[in-house]
C-alpha cells in the first residue's frame, strides 16, 4: 500500500510541483494551503509524513507541527523554510521536526530526506514491536506450569525482579534457567537496557577473557582493532553468566573485581571504565561443594548468590508434564502448519511415567519430533522414542539393583549417548565435560561421534 504524505504550502506553484514529484515516486498525496485546513484533514486521516512551509497564513508551520504531534506523538514532520529564516528552522527542530529544507527546493534532495525519514520511522516501529514481543515472551504468564514448585518459583522471581541484587540460578540442564533469567531482567527497571547471555563453558578458556572484557588493538596476535567486551555491551542492563561453575579461577578473581568495583579493563588496556550491570549466574553443578574443595572462590560465591533460586527438575513436577507437552504440541503445530491437537492416552502415560533426565528441553524436542512425524491430528506411542521405555526400565533396574554411583554413571552414558551430545550428558550427570572424558577413558568407553 502506498505511503500517505500531506503537503501544506500556500504557494500553489510549489504545492502542485511537490505533489507531482511525490506522486511519481509512488506516494499517495493530499495537499492543504493553510495549517487550519491541514489540521481538519489530520483529524480524519493519518499520514506517514507531513511536509509544511513555516510561513503560512494564520497558524504557522511550527504551530501546525506542535498540534499535529499532539494528535499523533510519533508524527514525522519536515519543514520548508526560506533562506533568511534559518533561526526559525532551528526552532522547528527543537519542537520536534525531523529535518528542514531551504528554498529553492531541489527535488532530489527533498526525496532523499523523505525516504530517510520514513526509513527511520519504520525501524523505530520494528524495534518497538520487537521489544514488545521480547517482553511478552518473558512475561510471567508465558512460563508454563501449574505445579506448586513452579508457582512458588514464579512468586519468588516477582519479588526480586526489580531489586539490584545478584541472582544465582541452580538446577539441572534443561530446567529453564535462562528463561527465568530473562524473566527477571524483562520484569525489572533494566528492561530497556541489554540482556547479554554468556555460556562460560561454550567459549574456549583462552578466548573467554577477551570476550568478556574486550581488548585493545595490538593486545595479542590477531587483535587488529579494539573491541568492546560483553560486560561493556551489558552496561545498564543484565549479564547472564551460564555455567558459572566452569569459569577458570583466574577469571573468577577478575569477575569479582567487576562486581565489587563496577569497572572493566580491556585486555591490553591501561584504563578501566565504569559500568552498571546486574549479574545473574547459573550452574548445574554443586557450587557450594566446589567452594569447599577450593575449586570456586568463596568470596565470589557470596557475591553472586545474594538471591538463590532453585529450578525444580521436571520429574519433581510431573503435573506439569502434560501441560507442557500440550503447549509444545500447539506451538510446533502452528509453526509447521499442521493440526495436531490430541495426545493419545497411552502416549500420555509414557510421557508422565518418564524420568526426564533432560528436563523441559528434552520434552520440547520429543514433542517437536512427534508433531513432525505424525500423519494425523494425534500423537501416539509410536511417535515417541523407543528409548523412553528402555530408560524407564533402566531407572527402575538401577534402584532395584542398588547400583553404585560409578556403575550408574557408566550405564547412564551408554544408554543416553546416542541421544545427547557431550555437553548435555555432562550436564545431566552434574559433571564437567573434562570429567566425562576422563570417565570414558578410564572405562574404555568410546566417545560418541556427532
């Protein structure tokens, strides 16, 4: 649909000339010769942009600008002014005009200004829409679940969201730690500022410091230009450090200084810069045990866990399994363009009886696969992985046989390595990838090739 422009100009020759120019450019054009008549038109129709002369009979262009913005606060206005009236043009800019153009008008120039104004307006709208979508996505009503455990957790998050306190999220892999971290951020006064997620285990140790703190040109081989770090990118907002338990001890001390002094210094730099950020951290490891074993700094531990939130594993909130499964079924059905709306009773029993070592993330993946492969509007047991039945037998058998932790871990790896990568397996077992590799080596278990 053509974009609508309103041209307000009392000089007929210029008014008609501009009308012809913008009609050729594909715009829908209305014209007015006074501000009063323009205001009557604006009350009845909306315009992407208004072009108005400053000097008009009766109300001038600046008053028209102000009144049009009272009717529509995001109204874009371009002012036409004579060469000797530049002071008035500056006044118009202060009143909210996008730009001004000086007579005599060059058609190419005014077309360029109009195009730029409309492009910026479109970007502002897109950013506003995206922001609303992001905030809506992490609103509390979007967190699916009705169990006492999840309801209690949501209530805790509501209480602490708008504080400045650092938050530590504890829980197994796949329990939704990042979802809750985003919920804390987007329901706080920092929602207008960045949320920067960082997976400490996903970035190689030799690169993590420069990624977090940034670096100066020439700080190391390959640093051909200076780069802002992720902490600086999060200034005014929230940094989410996932897998904080995998952070190297040398970086732990530097993170402690960031939290205490609110300053960061890039690698190779000699000056620090002040930053304002809230720190949310998460781990699936027993971090208090790591402190006792000297693997994690005690002073940093106390800084990051001012507020501790424990994410319940899915097996401890079985009443949410079907609610989540139906939610994912509808979500993926809509995305794929299918009409899968029913979970067969037998399939439902398999879902509720399953142990869910991969938690909500595993449930989401299984339901997505089921929606993809079913040829009807129903998910049946044959659309679920065969390993779900095997896994339940394994859990029951492990309990009955009273397996040692080592034997359980060994059998767990053998059972699940076809379905999960090394990081996921390590997370489910609550160990590092290095520890998983050492166990494989000790037991002679080949590593699964992805």
